[in-house]
């Protein structure tokens, strides 16, 4: 009973505090025999991001960019990387500033998100264009990264499809939701461009997405099927019925999870 209570409290804690960076990679791709290149992505403001690039042995222009949840670092998502590789995609994953081996950046766990993360994802997409001449890409994100993938993806004409697992919707809504559901106060950043909030991403979009897939748990305390209805242009919603929270969507049934994603990408 105590163990169950601990797990529930841990889930609640992680949901209420979106940003928990880890500098140390628990494991590197090489441990699993994954071929990759680690590359540094410089930004105009001086920040340098760490990125891992996984490319298929047979040349393909299909790329997916993975944006992490804000908890841990990109090393925690290697199983997801491998699933996309198995589906025939090249994969780029990266760490926000303050995470992994990216530039130092002080992270306040009581701040829901930093506007600098928008610049981070844009810098990665610019780097793909410059270093590999990629003119079309798909975006996949978890939690914080899911919302960023929608917001940034809608403003990038190169975006083909977006897959958002457990996305946040709007900053004010998240602040209110966390207070009501978890009795916790969080801060939202000043100067966050509303065009990058998922609920406003399609007010003035620059991209013509061919698909937007939302993945969500009906049991999540903060973001469930009803909450994501405010996000426009959704072409497919995958409700992971048995998942206890959005952080568990992939783990609940990995095979079914990626079967849904592969079908979506193939449409």
C-alpha cells in the first residue's frame, strides 16, 4: 500500500513540476549498439545545444525530431528513438539548454516552461536544414515537448506532421489547472509568444500540416481528452485507455502505441 501511494505521489509531483533537468545521461546510445553522431548546435544568443543524430544505413529524407518532456534528458527516450528507427526514420533528438550536455542555464522547477525552449527547437530545425539540407520533417514531443512541437511546428513551413503525447494547451490554463487539481502554484514566463501556445498555434499558422496526432490518457490529472479539445486542426486523437497518466502512455502498450504512430505517419 505504501509503495502504491509513493508511486501516485511521484506521478503527481512530476506533473505539477514540469521541469526537472538531469545533466547526467543514464545511458548512451552506444550501449545498445545504436549508431549515432553527437553534434553541437550553436544559437545566436550563445547557447549551445547537444544533439544526437541517428541516420538510416540506406539514405532517406524522412526525419523526425524528438522534443523531450522536461524531466531528465534525451537519454531517457532511446527506446522511442529506436522505435522510429525501426519504422524507417532518421531521428534527431536534443537537449534543451540546462539539460544533459547542453549549455548551462538555471532552471526554476516552479516555472512551467521557458520561452528559450522555443529558440532551442527552432535552432535544431534550422541546423537540420543547414547541415543535412532537410526541407521536410515530422515532429514528436512529450509533455512540455509535445506543446512545443505543436507551437513551433505550426510556425514552420517545413513541418509535415506533428505527434504530441500529453501536450499542454495554454499557459494560463495550465496554471489554473495545476492549482485546482494539485493545489500547487506555478509560475508562467513573461514574454511568451502566444502564437506558440498550442491553443493559439493555428491562429496565424505558417505551416500547412498534413496531420496532427494527439496522444492522451483519460486518467491524467491535468490533460485528458476534454482538455485537448481546445487545440485546433487535430486530425487524430489516440486515447490510451489503460494508461494511468500521460507520462505512462508509451509504457502502457509499446507495440500498440507505435502501431498507431506508424499508421498515422503513413497516411
